[in-house]
C-alpha cells in the first residue's frame, strides 16, 4: 500500500557486526524481547473460540498499531481494511467477520465507512465482556 525500499546484506555480515559490538548486541536482545512480548500479548488476546471476540480484538490491535485520535475518545484507522483482511487476521470467514461488523455498527460500537474503522477501543473491549 506504500512504497518500500529494502536493503539486503548477508546474515554473516550482520552477525559479525553484532558480535563485535556489545552495545548493538544489547539493543538487539532488548528489541527481540519487546517483539516477543507484543507477539505473546496478541496470541493471548486472539486465542479464543469466540469469533466475535477475535474480530473485536483484531480491531483493537489495528487501532493500537495504526489508529489516530479522532472525535472524543475514538480512534480512526486511516487505512482501508477490507472484511476479508479482518477475517484473515481474526481467523474467521469473510461472512462471519461481515456479520460481526454489521452487528457492531448497528449497536453503535463502531463506524465502518469506505473500509475505514472508527471506534472507542475501551467501549469495544467492554462490549466483548
């Protein structure tokens, strides 16, 4: 969706650089620890038998990572997210994701317009409980 420039170099060169620079090694270990923490948190939130909760958790995660402040306590995800993408992330079908989104829109918990989501994450979290 956005242009990227990727730099590539042999892993052995990176390993040599890290091995010879303790500060870089410490930073790498800290960064990997943060990645593990975020991944573990996502797994804990997404491992549920309820498709509804998985869809809502996926929206909350999208909101945390991509959202920007909107009106009051709402956040808006300023990138188009299709129901197919939401379904894939939440481990459900497009039809189920679409039904859940429609229910959330109808109950006023989220807004979904032109593939853009707007919602209050706290309200959405409390709705799932």
